[in-house]
């Protein structure tokens, strides 16, 4: 399992549109679901910092994620531009692979 972790600071008043774009059945999830190696996206909200969110994107492998990005670059950039209008900042916190037992 491979995880991509992002943090977003959302503009005041843009929380609901952000949640719609980044949440379940949002544009990101819709795009990612076109690839059989995508597993799910989870959207988390910080209860102590009301405009801070995390997304956790799960893929089967790092290679499958990178191949998806290369193949869907223009679609990815188009949705990313929509998100930029809703956020003050975004940063990739990291990428992680599951440690096998």
C-alpha cells in the first residue's frame, strides 16, 4: 500500500466547496477512480484549526501512483487549479509505503 499525504489551509468561507472537491465522490476521487490501482481518498478536518484539512490518497504501489500522474497530467493540473482558488496553502507532507510484517 502506498499513501500520499497532503495538508491544506482553506480560505475562510470556502470550506464547503473544498470538501465537495476533495471529499468522497469529489473531482479528485472521480479522476483517481479511473485507475484500477487507486484505492481511496480520505478527507480529514482539524477540529482545532477549522480551516485545515488533510487528504490521504491510497494507491497499490508508488509505481502505480507515478504512472497515473504521468498519464493524467493535464486532468490533474485542471483539478489542482480549481483547488488553488479555495486554498491559502497546500503542501505535500510526505509519501509513505506500508511496512510489511
